[in-house]
C-alpha cells in the first residue's frame, strides 16, 4: 500500500505514567511532547528523534503478566512483545545504561544470518522488555 509511510508510535500501558516518562527521559533521552486525559485514563507522548512512544495509565488496567518480563517466556505469548531501539554502538550504550543502574536482562548476541547485527534486552522501570539493536 503506497500510502503507508512508516511506524508512527508504539502504545504502552504503564502503572505509573509520571515515573515511566521520567525514566525514559533520564535513561534513554526521550522528551515529553504532549499529554491528554479521558475519564480514568491519562496519556503522554514521548519522542526521541523519529521514535514516538505513547504511554497510557488506566485505573482499570491489569498488571503486566510476569511472563512478559522475561525474554525466555515472552515469546510464548501472542501479540507484540517488545519494541526495539536502534543504537549506534551496542556495547557503549549498554555500558552507559548499566552505569546508571539499568539491568541488562539478555546480554548481547549476534543476529543469525544478519551480516553482523547484534542485540540485547534491558528492562524499563516497570520491567518491560526493550531491545537495543
């Protein structure tokens, strides 16, 4: 379809929207773009270059399933299970993040048949998986 031009944003339900917005700003460099609310729901858009994230805090949301927190069990659940952020230097990025207390939950690995691509996973403040590629 020629009218599609790219991924606009990823929507993420969080337990604490302000804590998540602050974590993504402090650890990954995202900026708050704007927010809005509806009855029972708060939302905020964050941006980093062309990447946009939309966080939702819904008073009726169920907590994230524990299986979603671990790479080895996350792939057993249908649906979108993570998002990936492209980085210029995976090792340097991981070193900077771990110096700020961010846990690496899946150490760097090579992507098979990719010509040298590598990836790793970290957790955000709510233990959601983020891939660094």
